[in-house]
C-alpha cells in the first residue's frame, strides 16, 4: 500500500535526506527526512546496545546490529538489558514513536537512540545506524555523525523473487542474499520452489516430488560426464533447511513467501505422480527452458494432493501470503481431454480460462480457511479473479491496473525492467541471461504509480518486486552478481518518497553502497561501470571511443602500461592512438574506482574484431545471451548473443573493396526451449552437408559471399575458429547465418575478425 512518509515527520524545515547523501549521511535507501546535528558519536569495543528487559523482538534488532558491526566494522559492541535513563550512553532501542516499519533515529555526541513502536522499525533504525557508522581502523572507535532521521517506507511490499527451481541455490547463498536484502530494507523474499524443471521442497506425504522431481539431466554436452554417463543435476531443501531459512529471514524482518506453481509449470510434479496430469507426462524431469504443456487435471484427487502439499508448506512458512503461480498454463491438454471438457460442461463454464479460474478459486478457499491469502501471477485474472486474490503483475502493468480497478491488491513485478535475469549493460563481458536491458538506472527510475489509477485505487498497489528467474543463471555467484547493485536501486524506488528520489544523489552514494555490499561478501556486477572500447577502422592511427553503459563517473586512462588512477588523464573525446599501444581505462567517481581496470592492445586485429554482443541482430524476437555447450559444465564458457528464433548477425558498413579473410568463431547449443505449442519455431535454412554450413552474405537478402562447412565444429562442443575468404564487393553489411538440416544443435556466432591486410 502507498504510504505517506510526511505523516511521520514534524513540521520542521529540514533538508531532504538525498541532498545530504553524498556527505556524511550515505544511507541507502534514502530516508524520508534527515536533519543534520552538531557533533559525532563514538562507539568503541564493549559499548552497549540497550534494550528493555524481556523484549525479544528488540533483542533481534540489537543482536543484528552488534553482529553486523563486528563483522563489517571490526568493533564488538554488546547487547544489554536495562531501563535507559538520560545518562545512558551507547545505543538505545526504545519502544514508541512511529508505527509499522517507521522509526526515528537520533544520534548525538552522547548516544544513538532508535525509537519505533514495532519490531520492523527498530530493525530498520539499526540498519540506518550501521550504514552511518564509518569503518573503523585497527579496532578504533566508530564515528557516527550526529543526525536525526524520521523515516518510513513508501511501499509495504519491497520484494525479490528467487527462482531455485531451474537452478538450485545453496542455503548459504540464500542467506547471503537475505543479508543483502536486509541491508537495503527489503522485506519480502518470494521463493520460487517448483517449476517444470524441478521440485525443490521436501513434502513428506509425497516423497517422489523430491526423490524424482528434483533431479534432471542437463541438455547438451553438460548432461554427460567425460565417460559418457548421464549427469544427475538438481537439489532439495529439506523442511528443516527451509525452516532455518525462514527463521534467518524473519530475524532480519524479511517474510518468505513460498511459491508452488499450479495449474501449469507442473512437469516435474506430474512426472513424479503421473495421475496428477491431464495426459501422461514424460517419465523423467525435462531440461528444456520455457513453457511445457503439462498441466494438472481437475480431479478431486488432484485437489486433495495440492491441499496436502499446501498444508505442509504452510506449516513451514508463516507468511500471510502463499503464491500459487498461475502463469503460462497452456490449455491445449485441457482442450484435447474428453474428461476435462466434460468437467467444464458439468460446471457450466464457458471455456478453459474459466476452468483455471475455478481451479484457483478452489485453492483460494483452502488457503483462506487456513488464514492465508492467495497471490498469483497476472494470468489469474483470466476467466475471473478469485474473490480475495492478490495479483502480481509481470506482463507490464496491465494486470496491476486491472486488479486495482476491481478492488484487489497488486504487486508490480514487470519485465523486463524488474526482471533481473536481463542484462545490465550491452558489454560482451556481461554474464549469461536474457537479452534485453534492465539497468541500474531503469530500475531506479521505474514509475511504480500507474497513471491509469485513481488515488483510491493506488492504495491497492502493495509495492514492487524484482524477479530473478534462473534458466540462464547457472551458479550461485552469478545469481548474486545479477542481483547487486540493482537491488539497491529497487530498494530506494520502493522506500524513499517519490518526490525525494534523485538518480544523481543515489549515484553519489554508490561508493558507500557498494562498499557495504562488499563488506557483506556480495560481489556486485561491476561491468556496467567499466569502460567499453569501440575501435575505428585502422590506419596510421586507430581511433578509440570509450564509454560506460551507465554514464556514471569519469573514465581515466593510460597509454604507458600503468594502472589508471584518479589523477590519470580524463577521457573527454575519442583517442587517436598508434598501433601497438596498450590502452588501460577505469571509471572513477571522485576518488572511488567503479569496476575493474580494462585493458586493450590497440592493434588492427583488435580494431577489426567484434563479439556477437557488438553485432546487430537481424531480428530480436527472443533475444538471449547464452553459454556455449562446452564440456566444462561448471566452469566458464563463451557467451553468444542471439535471437533463438532467427540466429542471424550483421556487421554493418564493412569495406570489402578488396575482399577480406574472416576468422569466424562459432559454437553450438542445445535447442532446449519449449515455446508454447510451437514444435519447430526456427526457420531452418537448407544445408547441403549433414553437419550444416556457415553462410556469409552481402546484406541479409543479398548474394552469398561464402559458405563454410561445419564439419570440424560439429566435433567440438566448445568454440571453433573457421576461416572464410570473401570476394571484393565494396562497402556494405556482412550478414552471418547458419544452414542446417535440423534445429538441433543450434549454431551460434561468438566473434568475427577481419584480417587487417584485407581491408586496404
């Protein structure tokens, strides 16, 4: 629900907190109001954090503060119980003041006092105090600038959806992510526990869900060991592990909302218990990404199964909300089933969409009877919304608007802007993921107040949520990298009053924000801050243009082999460098380095090489940044940017006056994509050889310049270099496609290099 932060502050003339953020008050998300005071508080080892006797909730906040300061600042405070007086120093947590998640923090040279009526406010006051505490040097006392903060969140729901069904995430990394969320005052972890590709949560009454449904064989080369044996891939969370994560989150004021997908996205469950399906499912859990047609039937026995599952889920998760998915439930099996059609007729329903509404409403009645509320993706609107349902809107904001206009609560989670499996920049160095952009700035500036809604309807907007679907996020560390620092932008969007949000001031606080993430062992994606180089056609000199995706800070560079520093030359215009120079560049925000140093050998070869991410695509229907199918299953692999419905790349405006020799690096991928009801979505280009060919054309509809067999590449699941000679044609576009006799494997272009002596 939209909150008015003004209601919690006194009618005093104070500076908005963001205006001071770049000074001593780098609190993220920026508080509603921040008033600087004179002096500073020093906190040393053994100083007390005082709580009222017997206040267990205050103890949780105090202990978090003590532990976090000890780990990240090197000073060990102690929690003490007792009645605080005017003479009490140190830190004091006091009941009273703002309700809900609101708090007041008063820091003087004598003590820091956190006042809040509820547990959440005490915790968030502790978070702000931790952020204000300057790092200690060698165990010296901490210094906290005197300040008064009056604060409360803009939205009640500030969330992250973590998909552990496609790729299992270790409990340890989930806890680290929770630490990061807590440090940014996010309060909802939406845990996606089941999907077509895996069922992760132990259900004692139905053990096959995890004995069978939690495991699959990965597609392609990664699915086989070096000896040719099938790889068993997956993982399970026992109920005890899940309870431990729930408790860990609760101690940090984070509610864990479990998601059990229904009626679609159910292949793993139906494979485990075939009687649940509308038609027989594959015997094994499948490894394709996308949407399988498998869907639960509507027999009473299936509802009994789902109610049993939900009862065990509710015994683990005390969340007031239970997420039931409801998205992308293909109706083809229902349409083809005589039993389902008879059920639709018997219920007096008009179609399969109405049957899904019946399905969701029946589940909602069970949840409501247990004192819980149902939440689902925006498809639950189709066929009629369940009476008490909350809608999570992912297909833009249309679902949220429709729900709010019907008087239902809603959470905004639209893709691609809040889908954190999308790229954070256009750099070839970004990890695998979806191909559209969700940058730090687009997340920060996302407008969470749909203009179509009246002020009264806006009250139904509970808040916002980022999602991390994990089809293309294979490892724990990549998951962390995809989340941070974008979660900081989401947090400020969701917490700080809209009128006080400022991208520039948020950027000014980035050094402190990133430093705290590092303190919590959360490695953020540094690539969007780092310089990217674009090279001009080589001559006596080679032109180099440096840019950063986010346009943050100042790029500084060297050409003598030295490391760039804050006083190195500032990049202001394209450089003209002699071949053979080593160019190094790094981004600085004031004195603080953002990202790593990048280095390039300024040579004709470098200038005339492009990665797939740097080439244009002929179409962008379903754009993905995918890994090669190398045998190094858990290690680093090359990445390809491609439209999987039409793999085709363009290098524009190439001078082919005298022809050229191209070195084209290619790789292969399993076509493991379920795309609705499409069985053969790729426009396969006929090939003359069984293995297929690489085709190079002068313009995508122009004449073919060269055809190279893929015989050698077909024997190599990793990357293969192919040599291609093309004749002279003048200046035009080079278009790269593949011809093959089947969609499997899917061929992809990794890079192209033009031989320097062919461009004169």
